């Protein structure tokens, strides 16, 4: 509804009302200004006309505003035997005045009242089903409703429904924000996203006319709310609903509208071909009289003014005569006042001119200040006035100042929230001037820093005001933050400098002391870096230092710190490490990271790293001591030939060297064929036959001989080498089991999985490839898991196990009873076997507790229909005790040590080779 600045236009079919109210609210001359000659007579007639303008509309009466057209009455309503007991009517509950909900959720409107009257006329109960328009369409299409109301008609819908005659016509224009221009019709919408109600006929109409960019809303009220927030600037909405919701929110003046895109006709409709229902409904409505319809419509749209009643003509003539006499008296009164007014006019004009000039000067100064200024009311909490800079700084646009709140102008992150702003306002209101920095938000969502000055002031005689000044200090704040950053970071590499790493080291030492963890300080230096600088120049040297810094950061955890000490020296803080092995692994990765050549400004550069390590608390309990000892160790590393590392303590050096030697050997052992698999037989305690074997990895080092698994498998797991090694073990074990099968032996093979393998996405393809390459039946492959792996219940772990089980691969839980035993995992994974930990088995005949635990595990396995397997059987007495407890399978040195596959094959060809039960 368009609103003039001094006029209130009431939208109705009777346009004369608009002109009357405009006349009543025309601008008046300022009080106290002199009137020109002839103004007295003009005022008298104007007064007369105004009285007429007030009285005449009150004497008018006419037809109602509704545009509902009725069909001719039918002959009668069908017999009760032909009528249904109830009719279900679905319709949009967001379409005033025809159908909408009150604030407390009650469904009301013209259509509801008409159907209530229809029910009285026909005696048929009506169930109204007001809902979202899209759901209403679904209800009639699915048969959940019999009738759909307030529906527009088109060719596509004619295929689905039988429509009533139209009973109302509704204009549908495009509405748009008042600050836009150029919106004239459908052709001007192509550059905009048009707000529409989801499922509304307007979507179909606009799509047919080439408009396809829509912002959909669940209802008209939601769309008006979005438009009032300027979330949508252009939207399509039926005229009555738009005016209702805009008036409800008080935003009528913020929108304009085009000529109607189309005029829709409202119908009720039934599903195509339901002639009996259509006839019943039409006959019922035909029995509603025009007067009854008029009463319902006027209840929701009000009454309109019409022509003058003949009975009032006499009264009107008398009234006009009285008004004429009143006009003459007013003219005499004006003439008497004229002389007095003229005497004061000149002096008043001069005073007004001086006041206007003063106001213009103050406003010019107010708007020219480079800081934002606004006046805040302590009573209402609103902004009363603001200068141009405030509007620009906060990007207020056309939003009324009274709609702004402290929460809208704050970043919302503590300590810059609405509550924090209220605390500053309270202090200023108590008479304490405030000056503070504030993280502010513009209305477009961007943030900036402001310096806010706030004090209480008396303005226009009212001391309940706050005068607020805001200066944009974003650039100053950024410069301060940059200076603060550079004071704690290296300017070349942007790594933390020695000041920052010292601060972090002290914090790490405090945490490590509380939690019993290690802290390591690593001093690193690039070998022969001076040669690069001297031969290629400082620019290349600086670029190389930056590249080295990036590689060092990539080689450590996010919780560690890489800093630059100066020149080619770096300091690394490794915090919260569980043991020395973790430190050694990280130091090794630092040296490995340097192995790949650097590409710097067209040069391929290869550099090596020397490092010295000091550990806390053994080598020092503060930053200075640790750094001194790390530098000493670095000096030894460079003296010993560079490209190496040294620990400050000699014992640590020996252990680290051994660790790195093993790690280095593992990298080449697989490709050199140094690994082999030994198999330990698994024996049935019921028959004494060999049923399978466990595959156990061995490393035959060319210099050190056979290395025990405990000496290299943890290092392989820490370094990630366990993944390719585990894949080789899996493939080799499957090939061996397939050879046994080809030789007539149906023996299963058990392979241990590491936690790292279980968590990888390529585990299932690796197992699938091993089975396919060997031709082994998945039922003969058993994968052994530990309980600790299952606690890491990641989505990837559970998905891997589910897919492997679906292939038919057998699952067993190794060392059961020593971890966080949880029967829910066993049930979810469909485990096939439980392997009793060798610690319980070893003490079975000597410890009553171990015997009870072993018996309980066996009993639980049987109750879950699982196979119980005992590990570590070392003597006949233990074997017999397991038989008594009805354990299913056993393995251990007494039944065969791990060895070549041929040993298992020989035992498998014998009947009870280990004399079980004899």
C-alpha cells in the first residue's frame, strides 16, 4: 500500500475515500506565520470544506467490498441417503482474509465461515484441514481430502480437478522495496531473484513467462518478514494477503507494487470425475443467500461507503445552511485577526530565518564530522538521531534509526555482545564518561573496530540522553596487531621467534610435570648453508629458509612448535611426548623431510640437517638450560660429520641410534626378501587334530640374524611400515593356506592385523586381492584383532569389519580379557573366536583366579556360540586342564613351536600327533 508523506490512503473499491483523507491531511501553514491577502476568506471556505469532508462520508452507505459471484440456486440438495457423513476440506492457512490463523493459532476467515454455513444448510459435517499450501495440494491428490479451497485455475490443473465457478477475483502484482526503481512488470524481473510462496500459482505463472530464479518461502507471512529484513527485495504476492501482513508488521510504507501480473479467480475444486460430490457441494452453496454471504464477507473485510440516502437529504440541506452561517462568522473573525497577525509577521519571519540558518549550520557541522555521532534515549533504548557518517559507517541504508539495537551493532563475540554494550551504557547513564574499544558489526554483516566515547548529556531540555561518538580504528588496530605479531615472530619465515618459543616451552614444562610427559627441545642447523648464500645470493638463501621452515612444520604435530633462532638455525619444541621413541621418530622424520631436493628460483638445492636434542626433565627444567644443552648436542652432531643428530645424554644416543638403525633396516627388508613367516599349529582339544595355524612374522637380518618380533614390530607400527609389511604377510599366508588345500589339507590360517591397518580405507581391497591372487576360500582366512583396536570405534573401522565379515572372513579377538572387554562389540562384529590371553593360560594350574577367569571366558564363548582358543600351552598338565574346562582349540610350545609350513603340514597328516587326551 503506497503512503504519501502527508496522506493516509485507504485501499478500497470506493476511491473517493482516498481523496477525502488526503484532503484532510494536507500540509498546513506554520503556526504564527502571517497570511497573505485573501487568506481569511480562503480559510473560511477551507474550514467549511473540511467539515463537509468529515461529515459526508459518514452519511454514505453502500454495497459490501467482497467480489464473490454466486451461481444460480439449484433445485435442491440430494437425499440424505446419497450424502456422505462428512466432507474433508483442505486449504491454505496463510491466505487472509479468506483463510488464516489468529496469533493463538485458531483458524478463521471467510471460507471457514462459508463452509460452516454450508454444513448447516446440508446437514453434512465438514472437517476443515487448514495447512501449508503444498501439503493441501498433496492431501487432495492423495485422497486425504475431498475438496480443495481457494485454488486458482489453469490448463494443467483442469486435467486434475473439477472447478467451481469463480467466487472471488484477486489481483497479483510484483511487490518491491521502495528504494528500488525500474520494476515495471515481468520483463524487468530477469536480473532479480523473486520471492515466492512455495507451491503458489505465481511460481507456475512466472515460470511460463521465463522467470526461474526464485527464493521460496513456506507462507506469505514468512515472505513479508523476510522482505522487511531485506532478505528479499522483489516478491510476488496476492494483493489482499500482502496488505494484511504488511499492515500487521507496520511496514506498508517500505514497499511499492506494479500493475497486476494477472488477476486470479478463486474456486473450490474436487478430484476429476467426482460428479456426485461436485453436485452436492454446488447445491449446498446455492442455498446460501446473497445476504448471508454478504454478512460473512463484511465480518472480515468491513463495509464500503456508497450513495446518499434519500432520507438524509433534508438533514444535509440544513447542515449546509448552518455551515454557511458558520463560514460567514469565521470570515468576520479572520478579518479582525488579520491586522494583529500582519503586525507580528515581519519580526517572526526574521526570527525564523535566523533560526533556520542556525539549524543549517549546526546540521552541516554535525554531518561533516568524520566520526559517527548518534543520540541514544535512556528511556526507550532507541537511537533518536544520527549524523551522515554514522549512517555510512554502519551501512544503515533506509532502515529507521529506531529499529537499530545494540545487539545489531555488536560483533556478538564476548566481550563485544549486547549484554556487554548494556554494561557500558549503564556506567555512562550513571554519569561516568566511557572511552573504550569495540568490535562492531555493520548491517551488511562485516566487522570493524571502533573507539567509542559515551557520556550522558542534556539535549532539548531532556537529560535522559547519551551522546555517543564512534571512530573507525580498524586500520590502527590492524597495525597494532601486526606489530604485536612481529614482536613474537620471525619476519622472514613468520615462524615463532625465540621469545615466543621460550614462553611456550615454559607452559609445556608445567603441563608435562603435571601429567608425567616428556618435553624435548631440538636445535637444528642447515649443513653448509653459507655456501648457498655465497654462491647464489641472499635472495635464494632467504627463499630456501622459507621452504625449509614449511617442511619442518609439516614433519611435526600441530601441538609442536617450529621457530627460527636466527641465520640457518631453527628451534623445535616437542611437547607432551609419552616416551623417548616418540621423540626419536619425530627427529628421524625431520631428517627424512630434508632428503627431497628443494626447487628454489629455478635452482635444485639439496641440503642436510644436523640436530641436537635435550630432554626435560633429565637434561634441564627450564628453557635456558635445555637450549644450552641442545646447542651442545648440535655441536657434536656437526663435529661427527653433519647430516645426523645427537642427544645430550650418551645413553639416549645409543638407544636412538639403535632405533634409527632398525627403522632404516625395515625400509629395505621387504624389498630384499629378509622377511619370512613361521606357522604355529592350532590343535582341536576334542580330536587332537591340527585344524589350522597362526602366521607369525620373522625378520632374518643379514648382519644381526633373526630379530625377535618385539624388537621391530612396534617400530614398524610407529613408522607406518607395518602397512606394506602387513599386506605382504596377508598375501603370503593366503598363498600358503591355498597350497595346503591343494595338497588335500583343509587348514585355516590366522593373521594378526595392526591398528593402523584396521583404520585404513584400503584394508578391504588388500584382503580381497590376497584372496583372489591365492584362490583361497575366505572361510579359511582368520583375522585376529585386539580389544584395544575395537575401542577405537571409528566409522572406518566398523565399515571395514562389516565388509570383511560379509565376504566370509573369520574374526577372532586376541588376548581376550586383558583389555576393555565389551560384549556389545562381539555382538555387532559377529566374532567367530575368542583367544584366551596366554597370561591366564600359563597360570591356569597354579592360580585359582586364573583358572576361574579361563573357565568364565570358555563358558561365555560357548554361550555365544563362539570357539574358545587357548594360547601359550607349555605343558601337558595345562593342556589337560583346558580339556576339562571344554576349551575348543589350543596352541603353544607344547603343541608345536612356530616354524616352517612343512612342520604344520606333517603334523596335520597325522592322527592326534600331540597325543591330546591320551
